C-alpha cells in the first residue's frame, strides 16, 4: 500500500504538540555542546540524545507509565513518530536499549540544562517576573514498600536475629508478610532495601510513606517554575532547598517570596533577609509568636503574595497527575532528581504554550 501524504502533512497546523515542538527544537539546539559528549565513539550507534529527550517528553505529557508502553506507542502512533523525529518506516528501539541510553543522560546534567533552555525562552518573551516569587515542597512517594523498610544491617546477624526475622516474615521468600506492629521504626535505624535513599515521612493527618521531597520556586506573574530540585525528605529540607534556589536567582531588585506557615522559622526568615529577599511567609501562631510582624503584613503586597503562592499547588498537581510524579518510577535520589526538573520543564512548556494561545 502506498501513500502520497508525508508524515508532516498528517499533523494539523494547530495541534498542541506542533506548537510545542518548535520550542523543544529551539531548546535542544542550544544544548548542542552538551550532547557532543553523549554520542558513542565506538560500538553500535546509540540513540541520538535529541530523540531520547523528545520521547521522554511524550512519556510525561501523555502519562505513559513505562518505556515498553512508550515503544509500543511509537510503533503505531504517527503523531508520536513525528514529534520524536522518526520516519514512518524507521524501526523503533527495543525498550531495554532505550532505558540504557536514557541512563546515559544522567552523566551530563541534561535535565537541568533542558530546564534552563526552556526558561531562557520564557525570559526572552518577557513572561517571567523578576521581583515576586513563591516556594513550596511536596512529598513524592518512592518506588519502595513498607516491607522493604527494615533495620540497617550492622555486621553478620546472629542466630537469634535470624530466628526473629523468620518469625516476622511469612508467606514465601518472594513476597513475605512482614509484621512490624509495635516496632519503633526510625530513619536513623532503618532503611529500605529497595531504595536505601528514600526516607519514611508523612504529612499531617496522612499515613507515612517512603518518600523523597520535591521543591519548586515559582514566579508569580504567570506561574512558571524558575527553580526545581529534589532532596531526601526530612523536616528541614523545604527551607534549605528554598534558600538554595533563591541563591541561584540573578542579582537584581529586592524580591518578595510567598510561602506557607511551615517556612515561618527564625533561620529561614533571617536567611531570606541576608539574600535581600522579603519573606512574605504565612504567620504561624500555633503555640508561639510569628517571625513575621506588622512591618511586613501591613503592606498590600503581602496579601497579594499570600494569594499568588497557592498557585504553586497547580504545579504539583500537574506534575503528579499528568507528569507521573505522584509515585516515582525510578529508584535512587540521582535518577529521581533527574526526572523532577525535567518534569518541571515539561510543565513550563505546556504553560508557555497556553499563554501563547491565550495571548
């Protein structure tokens, strides 16, 4: 069977992916020097990094759960082939080959470079605020279960410990039943055998889960992400990550930072002021006095910051429902930390496209 229509002709001119493809290509062109080191010098030809990143973007934008499902879609979906850069008759990669080539992108900080390239386009179009920002963090469930969270191994276990472990476990060696009721389990003494870098954390009123913590710095004009990073989950990570992201902002006029009451601590407020940042933090008056007084709250800008900061929940909502970040598909802080800013870059692409259509 023959067709006289090219793959390019089959994609409508107003299709959302066509509008996004132009921006993606512009970002990838600026990353040429970073890609040079990723090409194989010998052996079988590797997958071009540009096609890898386009395929990974499709996986996030269309909530495709696994690389095998992504390869299946590329086999028969002409829209996906066009976006990645494959011809109608080009062979699709084996899923394991795609995964191994994807892991090579970890070596060059490619995700952060792509995030910066997309952000540079937004800055060039005057979409970013340079004065008003918001920050927040969220827990990202790790790819590990409570069964894997046990005491850290210290030397060779004795026979008594072996008998105790056999008593705790049952149901077969592959999927044992673990009874940890009444056992005190702490991150200092316990770790997951599946993902040792994940930590047991919980939000107030929710059950504890093995998690990482994602952090986002958002500009308040159009709700674009200007900073994204992932850390191990603990009670201080949100404030440390926020100060680190604020330190990466370009020098300029004094800025304001909206945040919830979890950031109303002496060390964070003082850290913001040392960076010439006015902390528009929600007052936490539970059992103590707030670190923010009337000198800050009396201004109309403080009230506006408290309204705008809630838009950061839209970022987390998109990243978790569409971008597959509710529960990570990877293990280890390095891989999860690579995917998080890349997903934030995908959110920015969608947001910039919507702003262009609305304008």
